[in-house]
């Protein structure tokens, strides 16, 4: 017999997947509409769409998990914000038409560090298993793409992730190019569980990864559709748990974090 808790998690996952499909359909209709306008006006419109996850991951249209994430809402909680004020600076708005050429050393070790208003989150990346994903993050971090951006989504029901990587803060932003899915058979993914500490790409469907990614702070059941490309350090997990403990804005388990989570600086380092 299915327990009440199992049923609750199943309903949460189904809701997530429905949201992701609606976002994908909306993007498809928008592309078709733009194509018609371009043909009438004689204007060539080049559009690119990438992401979301869980929606998970929106990034994911879900989890860009996948690239799309639910548009962030204003926090309604009056609880004290556990994070500091963001550093001065502006969000980078540049986009690129093509995925950067792979220049990383697949045999080397790479670490990404997010200096956030809530504390530093470090993660070991997986260049050999997800070279194009790691290469893209190395490129974007080097361009300051993630600096001063908000982590716009927190899920606390069914799946447990913090989603970041969208300069627009809406769950619909992208760097202008998409990268393919990688490492979907990673040995860490068992029984459709993304274990706590996983760093994965959000997306809006197969091979639509962009810049949005999610950090898993508690084991979460998701289909193996979101590229796992890193693992959060122990100290980084403490920061994630602090953010999660503050809750999200809607009270329904999926919304903007109550904590003001801003990435002041993101760096990728080779060692």
C-alpha cells in the first residue's frame, strides 16, 4: 500500500513535470509566433531558449532540476533574513550565439566557488564526465556571468533544491546558447535519486541546458534527465541547509527563497 508520504511526493513530482511541460509548450508557441512575425516583416529573428529544472530543474523548464524554474516571487515571510546584504555591482547581461569551444583539461581537477551572501559554497566539478558542461561554467564564470545574480528558486516539498544561474532572476534566462545533456548515467544516481550534495543542470527538455543549475540539499527523487556535473563540499552543504531552513516565499514548497541568496562572485579554478 502506498503511504501518505509516498503519495505526497508522487503528487509533487507530477506537479513539477506538468509545470515543466507547460513551460516547454509556451516556449514552442513563442518561437512559432516569432517566426511568423519575422516572415511578414522580413526580419530575421534569432532566438535562443535554454532552461530550467525541477522544473528541476528549470533551468529546468524545471531542474534548467531541469532549465526552467518557477518565476521568483517576492518573499512574504517576516522572519529574519539569515544572509548578508549583497556586494555592490551589476548583473552581467551579455549573451553568446555559440557554445564556447572546449578548452578545459578533462584530466585535471576543477572547483567552482560561489561566494554568496549566505556563505561560500564550494563544489568539486566533473570535467571528465561532463566536459562541455564544466567548460561552459568555466567560460561563464570567467566572464562574470554569475556575479551579483540571485538564486531564484527553492523547493521544499517532494524535491529539495536551490536553483541559481539566471541573471534575470525569473527562471527564463540563458546565456544565448544550449549545451547537451551529459553524464546521465552517473553512478551516484540510483533509483532515480539525486543525492544530497549533487550539482546538476536545470533544463527545459533534452539537450537544452544553459546556465541555470540546482544544488540538492536533501535526497530528491527525479528522473535522470539533469546533467550531474559536481558535488557540494561539506561546508557548502551547511550553507545550503541554512538557506533551506529559512523556507520559500509561497508556503507551498516551491518559490523564491526567503533568504536573500545572491552570488557575489563565482569562480572556477583548475588544480
